[in-house]
C-alpha cells in the first residue's frame, strides 16, 4: 500500500460511511435529515429579516401600510419559530451523534478484534505486522467518529455556504469568485499538513510501540517484581521520555511550518473577503440595492465567511481522518497465508490410523533459516508420543504445524491419510487440546479459564470439575472464597493470585475439558513440583485413554512414560524408540539423559567431612 493517498482518494468517504451505516443505520438517517433542516434555517431567517427591514423602510410595496404591526408580528413569530426549531434540531442532532459515536466505536473495535482473531500466527511474529496492528488499533476507535463529526460539520456548513453564496450570486458573481479563489491556498496548506502528519506517524510507529512497551513495563504488574528488585524503573522511564521527546521534536517541526503558512494564507483570504464586503458597501452607497437587500447581502456575506472557514477546515479534517483511516483498511485487507479449503472434507471421528507427518520441511516466513528437515513420524490413537531435543531443535514449531498455525514448505501432515489442508481449520483445531509452554493467564474466574477450552459448554457442566481434578487444581479451587467463581487476579476486587504451578494446572484443565482426539503438551510439568508431577501422570493415562498424545519435555521423568520417543536435533529427526531402546542406542537421547541424571545425582550426593568443615 502507498504511504499516502492522492487528494481524490483521501476525500473518498464511502468506506467510512459504510462502517457508520453498518453500525448505526437509524441514527445516521436521522442525523442526515436534521442536518438538511438545520442548514436551511439560517437562510430562511435571513430572508425574513430582509422582509422586516424592507417593511420598516417602506420599500416593500407588497405589505399593506395599514397592517404594519400585524405583519411584523407574523414575521417575528416566524423567525422565533425558526430559532426554536434550530435549537430542537441541534439538540436532537447532538443526541443522535452521541448514539452514533458509541455504536460506531464498538463496531470498529469489533472489526479489529475479529480480524485479529482471524489473522494467521505468522502475522504476530513479524515487526511490520505489529506496526500495522498498532496503527489500526490507534486509529480505529477515533477516526470513524471524527469522520462522522467532520461529515456533520461539512454538511451543515457547506449547505449553509452554498445557500449564502447563491444569495450573493444574485448581487454579483465576482464577489463569489473572489471569496472562493482566496480560500484555495488555505485548503492546500491544510491538505499538505495532513499528509505530513500522516507520514510522520507511519515513520514513527515502531518508536510509538516501543514507548508504549516501556510505559507498560513500569505501570503493570507483570514486571513489577523485577522493576523493584533491580531498581531499573527510572532507567525505563527515562527511555520512555527520550522516545517521546524525539517524536515531539519531529511533530513540532511539522507544526511550526504548517502554522506559519496558516497565518499567511488565512490573512490573504481575509483581505480578499473584506474587499468583497467593501464592494457591497459601495453598491449600497450608490443606491444600487435597497437597505433590506444590503442587510440580506451583509448577512449572507457573514454567513458565507463564518461557514467558509469551518467548511475548509472540515474538508481538510475529512481528508486527514480518511488518510489515517487507510491504516485500518491496510490491516483489514491483510490476506491469509493459511486458508480454509474451498471444498473441506469431514473430520473423521474417531481417528482410525491416527496422525502422520510425512517428509515435512519448514522455515518461518521472512527468514531463510530452515527449522525442520524431512520429518517423518506417526502418532496412533491411544498412543503417547514424546518429542525430545535441545532448545531450538524445532519441537514447538512442529506442534504449530500440527495445529495448522502454519503450513509446511514441503511434505504433509495427514489424519487417517487425509492432508490437514483438506479440513476446515475450525474442525481440525476442535480436535486438538494444546497446552503451550507460554500458556495464557486470563484474569477471569477459574471456571471461565477452564471453559475457554470449550466455550460452548454450560457453566455447570460436570466436565469442568472433572478437568480440574485431572489437572490437580480442583482441591485448591474449592477452598477459594468463591470457589470456581473466584477471579484469578488481584487486579480485580475479591480476586486471587495463583502461583506459576497453579496457573499451569489451570491451563492443563483448559485443555482437558475439550473432548479432543489429540493432546499436545509442551513442557506440561515444567512449573510443577515432583509430587504434583507424579500425581498428574497418575491421572493422565486414564484421562488420555483412547486419545493421541504428543508431549514435549526436557524432564526425562516425563518422557520415559511415552510409548515412543522421537529425538530432534537442529531440525532433523535422528532417533526414535522407547526409553530403553534409546538408552541402548547410546546416541543423543542417552547423552541428554545421562547429563540430567548426573545433575540430580550431584544434587543429592552428601558432602564429605572436609567440605562440611
């Protein structure tokens, strides 16, 4: 996408209008009607005043001199009626705009959220993607609302302006041309300022994201312990200030230039405008127009001038807001790299032969470094399979491919012989329960945290408690003040904070509540103590009966329970077998096992008397 739009594209409001209409059709229709009525009222009022002045000066022969008071009373009453109608329209318009504001803001947030949910995982692993998301999140809530306000002001002022200029045309067309021509430079400088501001914000997106991150570091609970333990809060705050100072300096330079041009162009426009006013005065002195017409033209001129500036401002603001809103369109138009099939196949249930990875290779988008090379493995129904390897060997990446968060470069993953790409993504992921090493910690109730694994179940579904029991968290939850309905965060009233081990158990319960055919566990007991780990696996085999299970773990106490173990090294599958077979092979697995066993043996070895002394 281009960094800026041309002027015509920048004034396109059809997309913004579509958003507004989708969010609040009734209020939009009412606002439009009120705008039309309110724009006519000032011109009708001017005409009434013309009639009053002509009547008082005796230049309107159509009014009977014998009914002066009655005629004037009718005219004044009509003007009063128009004033009351204007106040009513203004009040109703304010109310309608407020309703629009709330509905449109919620609608735009929904669009961003819906797109974010639908985005491929690859989007969240690239810095430029975060820039797009940041710009969309920043502009989506406010820009459509500003466009609504701008369109309201533009419609109201432009309709009034057109009427006033039409009246002035009956006097002299040169006056209209002079006023409009002098206004062109004002509009140009405002358009240029909008473009410069838009370009600056695009260039500084990464800096703005970084400043927001630094702000979150010192203001949220996530890093609070380390910030205080190491005392680096002032350092982070200074980094934040430095970035904001740099951004403000760039903004100051643009604004300084813009407002200097504003003074020159608007002064020129004012000079031309009052020259046109002098022409009206000259015509009055020359008796070319009546006193009533002079009042009307003076009024029309004042209306034109008072409407012209906000009209130009609204036009420039509309261009600016639509320019900034293009960042939302940019985000919403990001294509999917992991699409659903055009003709999806039904997901088999139960699986017969299970899941097979065939000659799979993969590298992350935007990188040249291969992560997995020609992987071949099988996970049969009811079988527990483990993945072992050093950090960075590709274990977690393989689980992402199994969930179709990415598609492989070459090779395929099949279920009962059918490629994953032939199933609907929703159907596929519905058959997988995954607990990742970086599992989510949601500030919701314990019950809701578990239900996230299966959002369609009722809050009183017995599977929630059963999943908590399997995960070993049930006994703790029932002792809380509100039991399962306790909020899992002290950032909310009556909330409770969990230990990292308890959070992991809750994440396991979230996976177990789903009636899936494949369980993916990435370091499932990394935060559990030895007793909790033992209790977990005592229950796990019962819970996993009939399901396929893939476990990633560095703990050999966990891995040795698997029916089959695959060993990865730098993206290559180098060994496979059960625990005893791999020890007998005396390869990488045996080496890693001995290293870990040696560590624990050294930990429990008693000190000799010399060391004690």
